[in-house]
C-alpha cells in the first residue's frame, strides 16, 4: 500500500492545480450551494486517485463541524468522497472522523497558525475505531493548502490503528501570497 510520510499521509494526489477556473468551481461548491460541481470534481479526483484507491480502501472525507454543517447544509468534502467511492467501488464511510470543535476559517493564517488552529480539532469517532484498525484510508478534501487539516486528520486515523492514510484533493493550492485561498464566492465577482 502506502508508506508513511512526514506530514502523516503517505501519498497525496490532486486532480487540479488551484487556478482561476477550478477556484470558481470549488468556491461555488463551498459557498453558493452548487452541489452539482461535486460530480465533475469527484470524477476527476477518482481518475487522479487511480492506483491510490483499492477495493478494500475506505474513502472518508475531512469532517466539517456541526455548526458549519448547519450553516451550509452539507460537507463539500463528503460530496466529493461519495462520488469518488462510487466511481472506484471502494467503501465510503462519511462519518469516520469528527471535528470536535469549531475552527476559524483558515484563510489569511500562516502555515504555523493553521496547524495551531487545527491541533486536536479532529478525531476518529469512538464507534468507528474498529473499522479504522489495519485499514488503508483515502482521506478526501477539496483543497490542499498547507496540509494542516489533512495532517491532523491523518494523525487521528494513524494513532487509532489505520495501516496507512493517503490524501486525495480536488486541487493543490500553489504557494503564492497573491491567491486568496478560501474567500467566499461573493468576493470573486
């Protein structure tokens, strides 16, 4: 399967680089209720994850906090993970992880500040501990920026017995200060 990576996940793949067109699709998915964008992005993510995802893999999304779920009504990472699991015939487990506390939106935070904000904010749900043990987990999110959220999620999985954790994201954000990484769609018009 995968070997362990210093950032906690063993491999990471992105379907796209976070350019203007993909930024628009992702921000619409996150902030403008354009859930249909998950199909397009998820299909490309499933292709990018070819070889990373196996029939025995568990596909699970980075969790959203319950307050954010109430506001948005859905977790965009869960929508993407569902498409990927359907395309790859892998096991989809939408609720393996939970965000135990609300975190601040991370845009504008430095790499160190993002890690500090995310520290201990994500854990494996107690009733999922047996499902995690010895399994290959493919963690799904919309963006990979600094890796703080993915690292905290992967660490929780590995500390609870996952054999390996790989990361699959819709887009990789280039390390450029001029890109506003996570601003609401209203600010892009």
